[in-house]
C-alpha cells in the first residue's frame, strides 16, 4: 500500500443512517439483499401480528335484494301476497284497484281479492300491504 495515497474518508454514522433510511423509504434495495429481506420480514410481521380491532374492519352484511312482491303462502285456492306500499301506490290511490291491477300481471287465472291489510313499520308508516286472493 502506498503511504502517499490518501484513504477515502469513512461516512459518518449519521450519514450512513440517513442513507439506510432513504433506501428503506424509497424501497431502493435489490431483491435478495439482506436489507430487502429485512423489509419484507417486517411487513409480514406487521400484517400477521397486527390486531384486527386496530383497523375497525367489519365484514359487510350481505345486501338484501329489493323485493316488491313476496308470496308468503300459497295453497291450491288461496295465495297470500305481501306487496310494497310504494309499488302499490304507483297504480293509484285506491288500494283495492291498485292491488288488482298489479296482481293481474302475475296471475294467469281469474281471482278475487278476499282481504287487504296494511303493514306498518315502527313509526306507524304503511310500508307493505298483505293481500289475500282466492282463485
């Protein structure tokens, strides 16, 4: 070694930590390097060991399909329908005539409406009508 050659100055500890932090934040390490492996291991540890309640993550309940007309019971002569009030009101203000017009589209045989009962929600608003028909 030539004594006249100057030794390159070693970077200070602060400079080395700064480079390491910059490499970590910018993900600049090559695959297969020990720094890359450490970053991947830290990510895996975080993902696998972080308690779920930290993120308040709850599964969404399955969305109920929007149904306007339900068949609640059916025999050979009597069918009990539950009809959404909003749909029934689109056929007119006379509930009996509106129910007949709506159910004529669904029934292939002639029928007679035997009973109509309004179904209210907790606030007293009519949201459904129960309709019984006889064939």
